[in-house]
């Protein structure tokens, strides 16, 4: 049963090794998302929103990890010289390969990461809070987004069991998010995030055995 729980965890978050024998870690993260549209649009401006959720990481070898995040992310765009804006809120799941530029023995570990993400739309509203998808027969936005996430950051060891994680990332939407067949519109955003990771324990793929962390 523990093996299947771990597989589920790995489909939900990001980054950092813990101490000594532990190769699984998890934690909360939060940050700022600055988003806009690209494609068949004009007169749009960047909009600031919130990102928050959980991450988990499996450190395969000393300098490489694979993980994922389960995030609530606010995207969309403003209209230039106006108070009007489109607010698209997603449950977003990035699956990321993380490359560390030095080994686990270092207290400060720079990192680079890249991977796909998928987003599930939970709300599409304007600046007044009106539901842009209220008419089920004439929805303005699709229910799913997908794209590529890439970026870099730093992990800093707070103690033997905790790391502070910080990153800057760019999200490139690759799926048309509007229902209008005459135009194609895609999400794009910059993000700055901070999180804290805690050890879960050690997972051995060859045996499927999981040993919980002992502090």
C-alpha cells in the first residue's frame, strides 16, 4: 500500500534532497505569478496573482531529482490602460526534472529544472468577479491548459532535516485556452516561489521498499 501512495505523491510536486539516506522530501510552497496572454491578442498587459501548494521530490542520484507540484495558480491578463482583466485560476500540476549544480554535502545548492505542466481551470472571471464560463452553451475558456515549465533557483540547508527552496520560473502555455475557433490564445507567466522541504524517508525502486525518515 505504501508503494502506491508514493507513486501518487510523485504526481504532485518539486525539489530538494534531504539528509544522508533520505531521498524523498516534501513541503509547502507559495509565491507570485505574473501572467499575460500570447497569440491572437493585442492590448494586453501583465497581471499579478498568487501561487501556492505542495511539492515532493525524489532524488534519483546526487545531482538529479524528479518531482512534481500540486499548485493553485492565478493566471490571465489585464487590458492596457484599463481596469478590465481576465482572471483564470488553475489547479496546476508540473512534473519537473531538477539538476543540481553541486552535491548534497553543500549547504547551498543551485539548481535548474524543466518539465511539462497541466492545468485544470477552476474559475474564469473578470475584474468584477463575473463568471466568464457561466453560460454552459457558450463558454469563453477551455477547461484545461498544458505547457512547459522551466527555471532555476537555490536550495539552502536550514538544518539536517530542512531546506529552504527558492526559484524563478517561466511557464509557456502550449494549449489554446479560448473556445473561439477564430483565434488562438495561450497562457504565459513568470513566477517567484519560496518553500520549505522536510524529509519523508528513503524509497528503493528495485524492491519497492519505503523506509520512513527518522529524526
